[in-house]
C-alpha cells in the first residue's frame, strides 16, 4: 500500500469574533467571504509583501483559488461556496479601479445589497472616487498606510467615511515599528476611521529574504508569524481597549489567518459541493473511492457494480480525465482485494481545481 498525502494546517480552536469586529472580519472568520484577487498590479513598496511571484503583475483575476477570465466565472465561484460577501484584494485593487468597481457592481447585482463587500488599498486615491465606490456598493474599505505615514491619506479617508463607507486601517505589526505604531494610534484619533486591524507579520516564500535582512525570525514551528509581532500587536490592542479610543482594534494571528479562515472557507465549499459518492474528512478535504479502468471497459464495470451492490447510478461517477470510476470509499474498500484492477482512496481539496492531496492504493 502506498500513501501520499498533503494536509491543511490545523488549529485547536477558533476564537469567536469580537462584538465590535467589522462585518468584513466576521464573515471572513466564518469562511463565508469570497476572496477576489482583482489584479496583481501594485507599487511593490512593501518589503514584507507575502505575495508569490506567480501572482505579481499578472493580468488575471482569481476568485478564491480559481483563475477567472470574466465576472461570470467570479459569480460561479461565489455561488459554489454560498458566499455571503467578498473581500477584494491584490496587488492593489485601486490600480485597477474600473475593474474593481465593475466587480462590486456585478456582485451586488447578482447577490443583492446584503452581499457584503470590502476592499483593501494602499493608495491615497482622488477623493472623488470615494463616491464612485459607494455608489457601486462598497461597504467597507481598509487602508494600508505606506511607511506608516498617515497625513497624505487623511483626505481620502475622510471622503470615504463621508460617503458612507465603513473606513479603517489594516497593517502588519512589524516588530521593529512599535513606537511608530503607538504614535499612529494616537494620530488616528483625529480621523473618521471606525477600526484598526493589526495582522501578525508573516514570513513567507515571497518575503523571506527581505525579512531575513531585517533580522526577523519565525516565532515557532507551527506558525509563519515573525518573532515579536504577536506580542507587539497584543500590547497595542491592550492600549486601545483600556484607553479612550473611539475606534476598535482587532488582532489577527498568522496561524489563524492560514489555518482558521482558510479551513473555514474550504469546509464551507466542501459542504456546498459534496457529491453523493464523496464524504468530508476531519481535515475538511473530500474523500472518495476510485477504481481505475480503461475507457473501453468502464461502462461494463459500472453495470457490474450496479448489479452487484444494487447501487443507484447517481452514486457512481466516471472521471474521464483520470480514467477512474469514483464511488463511495466504503464500497471500494469492500471489493478491492477481490478484483485485479487498481483501487484507491482519493483525497482532494474542495476548491475549483480539486487539487489531489492524498492517494492510498488499496490493492496490489
């Protein structure tokens, strides 16, 4: 028996959202938000950017893990996971402003005004665009302050808040920027922001060399968080919670963003798309049995399976791409030692491309 498997990260518990968390955060935490990567274009001024090279400067959208050539495919993916909202990201979505606005309109037209849309940007864009974003249906905007400099963003922040968009700041907690971040929190008191989201700084393949140059190490073996980032974020959260601040501060750990939100979204999509011959594993992947067959013989094999096990044909699927008959794993396990053709347990991610992450051969 040969076993090949790739597992999703696991966290022991998922903390409930704070009562004051934004709707964007609440839905992300539930795994119910579509992640719409609207463009790979950006200014690339952040040395901690975690984005992989295969998405930088690309001119294609991704809805979750699915490449999309048009908005009909974005809508399909949103439906496939029963999305309650969408987070628009990049790159920087405001470097593809018209596409971002079009995306908001398509999503609102398709799913209604209750479909919550938030957008990230690091650009202090022309204030007149705030009204365009609101009229398109944007509910929430999160500004990433380049070099932690607030002043140039104030007119845009105020325009967005005045237009009726819930406006906030989202930043990584850089361990060597503690004093600057503390000062920034005080400066933000003079603005119309409603929230600040601090993320644990992540060390990834995309930013590893830059983080190493800055002397940042991974904090432990089960997270990609930079050492000292979580401690700084918690200190700042306590400062806001215990002080007289008019905005809410949320801290999101690297471990939770990777293992919590991603797992929740995978689980939601798996449940929404599960076929009769499939089951959901404890890892929120999809498992089923497979009997490999030639194109010439598979119909005869299916007829025999239906007759032998009195199966409804809806519980059996012919996968022409992989040339295998897919059916419940319990049936394959029962008959695998009695037949000579290859039998296996297959495990796939519940994403559009159904990445195969596990394979167990059940016979010789």
